[in-house]
């Protein structure tokens, strides 16, 4: 180590590092775990979080470090790579360090984005298991979710085919009278399948189900995934899985998984998935993987359970938030930390010079196409015009009372003068700033970065939420829009405002989290608008209700829960060695 990341693919680096990866039993000894606290599953293992938390309940928590980013290009700016590079850099400094990352979806893995295992020498291994279903959590979520749909559609068929007396006598069920035009849930699968966004089910005779319009979403958009990311224990999970709203009846009342008597069976599918999976960086620091919820309709974080375990096992625990700081960090700050009760020490703002140039007016960046020359040659003027986006996110982090550290995720095309310019502005805005070459050099390339984080961890923080839980929904949305996005205000469609007023008047929704829904490619609701725009208003067109996760999701724009597969997807390059069975081509 480090491997030559300029010549080796990520899967090749993983393959080279895997022979020396600690076994589950070596990690057990290294982490001081009891034999019954580690649950081996092939080369990997799950951790029995309840036993670990109970045994270590009196142990002080480690330092809590969150990783976020500036508003990214469509290529992403390397939050996972930066998270893993930080773990490796802290490891090189002799620190007891680990982290918790989200599990990747098979949709992006087999599409344009690829897996979320980091890259180069800042990689999570074994990459094949990580990218191809891991220890089955997403599969369990699919089964639990689709079981709820089976329960609902079967119930609709039986209620259509039997009168009330027959229904009570033959099925022991009361009539729910579900409105087929107000079914909230659809089916899920873990691929990008645009042809399944809108479907008709139940075609055939009376024994072939209830014919109606339906839909598919990608598995990680399931409310069950959102629930997994925020639960505190199995009892909490079981309660929430029985409170999911599947549909509404013809009188407008919610029909839940509990009403369908399916929530307990859904929980049975999830018993193993409540425990995080233990993996390794390419330099053999332990890293947990748990949950992978959407970062728009859900919290976009690895699990609270994973962070609680990591803070007991590690002196420095690193976690990552999806999307940029206006979305991922804001939800970490005001939702995840509120649910968990945990107070972070440091937030790392992952920054790239190419993204800042884009915000300065650089040409359009398109995934899958070569990067325009403007991003690979020095241009201090273009860079300086884009730096306000970074400063805006630094200011957002500072409003939380958490210490910010800017990490310049270095590319070989970055020049010394460009790096110096970013550092000058970051430090002037009140952040520590370090350049890091973790992709190229692993932990050795992240020492300056690690030192900045260690220093920031030693400084006092004054963590505070942006708004109190007592604040009404529309006031919360206005606060986030103004203080985090930089909007002048919020406009509501009549339908969305009426829905918000209804929710505000019902005490049942007082403790629901506010989960903002908007594009991650801009501070605004319009992905084409870059930089730090002024004089704009955030439009809210709807509020989605997730009764199991207890989320209210104000929507600034349309969303699709089923992405589409591109014309040049990653699965075209994935292969298997016929002699060894090794998977090749993942990235």
C-alpha cells in the first residue's frame, strides 16, 4: 500500500487488499467484542448491537464526525471516498477509528453512478459483497415491503368477492373498504426500471387479483429503509412497521399495515437487518455499513444504530450524509441528531475545485461524458466566482454550532494556486481547511486532513438545532428555506398549504420530522441554477406523509422514486472470471 490508483480499477485494488483483510474473529479480538456479539456471515459479519450497547452503556462515546459536501456536480464530489480517506488518515496517526456508511443500491451500482465504496486507495472492502447485496438487508426490505402490498391487494380482492357475512366467516377479517384511487404504496425492486413506474395489476379474472393502477419504486426509497435508519431497537421497529399508511379507505381514513395485520410478519423479515454489517477500509480500519435511505424523501444517512455502536467501539467515529450540506447535513443536524440525541463534534465539508468552477459559471458537467477542459486547467477567476457556494455551506454548518473542516478532495489537475485560493477563503469563513490526496495515496495522503479533524475535535462545540420541535410545519419550512438554502421566502400551492394547515392542526403530527424534498444539484429547487443565487422563492407543491417513519416531506418540485437506466449502464462492464468466480468490472 498504497496501490497505483492511476493504473488499477477499484475492484482490482479491492481484490489486492482483501487477502490481508481481518477476519471476523480478528476484528472481534481487535475491537474487544464478546463471542456472541459478532455474527459471522462469510467473510463479513454482523454485530449484535443490543448486546454491545448494553455491555458498553457506561463507556464514554468517541468523537462524532460527520462528512458532507458542497453542492456537487452530477459526478459527485467524493463524500464516501473522503470518509474512508479520513478513517485511513486517522489510522495512520495511530487513532482507534472507524465509521458507518450507507449500503449502496443495486440500481446505481448497475447504472451510471456505480457503487458507493469510495475509490482508489480510499476504498471499502470487500467491494464485491458491498456492491452485490451485502448481507441481505435490501433484500429483506424488499420482501417486507412487498409483503405489505400482497396483504393489501389480496384484501381488496377478497372484499370484492365476498359480502360482509362471508368475509367474517371465511377470512375472519373486517371490511377495510380500501379506495383503489388512494393507494399510497407501490411495489419495490432494487434496480432502475423506468418501465415499471406506472403499471396496471390484476389483469385477468376474479381470481387474478384486484385490477387497478399501481407502481414500482426503487427498494431504497421504501419507507421501511427510512425506518431502519432511525429506529432505536426492535420494539421501535415493530411499532413503526405496523404504522405505515398503505392506502386510504373510501371515507378518507388511513389504512395501515397494522390494519392489514401484516406489520409483525414484516418485522420478522427485518430481524437480522437491524444489526449493522462490519467491513473494512483498504487499510484495514473497521467500518460499519447500515441502512441506505434516499436523501430526498428520507434522511439520507446511515443508521442511528450504526452510529451508536461506532461511538462506543471507536475513539473517532465517522459518518456520512447523503447529498450536499443543504440537504444531507441539514437532515443530519435537525432530524438524525434530534432522533438519536447524539451531539457531533466536527462536520467535514468535502470540496472539489471542479465543482467550485462549475458554480463560477463553468460549462455543463454531464455524467458519462468527458469533463470539459475548463475543469482541468488553471482558472483562478472562474474558481473565485464559485467559492461563495463553499462559503455558504460553511456558514450553514457554523449555524449548528458544529466545528467545520473543509477537505479539498484533490485531483491531479488541481494547481497549487487554486488550492491556496480555496484555503484562503475557507479559513476566512471560519473553517479549518486541508488538502487531501486519499484517493491517490490512502492514509498517507490524508495526514494533513486527519490532523485538521483531530484539532477541530478538541475544540468545544455549541451544538443547537435550527428550530424547536414546537415550531409549526410552515414555519420550519420557511426557516430552512431562508437559513439553509438562502431563499427570500416560500410559496405554497393552495393544495399544499391546505394540507399543511390540516397537519398543523392535528396534534398527532407535532413530533413528525420535517424532511425537505428538493434537488441536490442546486441550493434552489431548480437543478440548473448554480452558485449562491439571490432573490428567489422556494415553491412547495405537496407534503408527503410517512406515518411509520413519522416524516412530513414538503416537496419543492417533482420527485421520482424509480430512477431510469441509462443508455450506457455499468452492468455492461461487469463480468465473472469463469475459473475463479471472481466478479470484475465493478466501480
